[in-house]
C-alpha cells in the first residue's frame, strides 16, 4: 500500500479542479496546470477532495498510484502558492544579474554566460550572489535551477561555483608538501 497514494488531495479555497476522464486540471490565482493520469490509476473528484486509487493490484499500478497523487498535489500547490528554488554563488568575481529576458552569469569564464529565462519562470537576484527561481510548475522550476547550477557546479576544494541553498559540499583537503 502506498502511504502517499492513500492520502486524499485537499483543494484549498481559490483553486478549482476539473477531472475529465484521465485528465486533471487545476485553476488557481497563479495560473492553470493540467496532468494526464496513467490508465493504471483512477481519479475521482468528490467535493473539495481528489482521491487516487489503483485500478489493479499490479506492481506498475501501485508504483504510479503514489506518483500520480504527488503530481496532482503539486498542481494544487503550484497554482495556489507556487514553487521556488534558491541558488547561492560562491567565488571571487562570481555574480548574477537579470537583464531583460536573460540571466547574465559571471562565473570565472573569459565570457559572460547568458541564460534565456523560459516562459512561466521568474528569476530574481536579490543580491549578486543569490538567484531565486520561481514558478507554478515544480518540475520546470527544478529543471531551470539545475541548468543554472550546471554552468559551474561547486568544486570540492574551495567550494567555488553555483550551489543550492543549504546544499552541503564535501570538501577535499588537497595535496600536502
């Protein structure tokens, strides 16, 4: 039994869900998102609660049960509160700035790195060494943060690079003479 799948998804005020067959869509103050649930899982809307159940007792159905419930919950949270990931930049001369529809990164290369900000994502730099990626789609927010981090990931000797807020960087000692 899936611990996550058993829980119903509560719909807060301000969000309006629709279930049409296998398609679940939720509209809220921040926008609208939809998700097509796999055929192995059934979805029911009863009042202000969405419940997810496996159609059969196969391994695939049980695996998709909890996943589908989590994805539907992410739709609800995304259109009501939204998601955000914070990145920290460490290094002398390393900085970031938003210029129009691009994120300008100075990461120790001989040239600045321009990252085009995708639609549905907002990027803010409260300090030159901080980047805040926010949006309503959890997967897209995480993907954009991972792409920005990939330009210069943190290195293990001095810890220079782009890392997630609160991420632990395992440090190496270096050579001794």
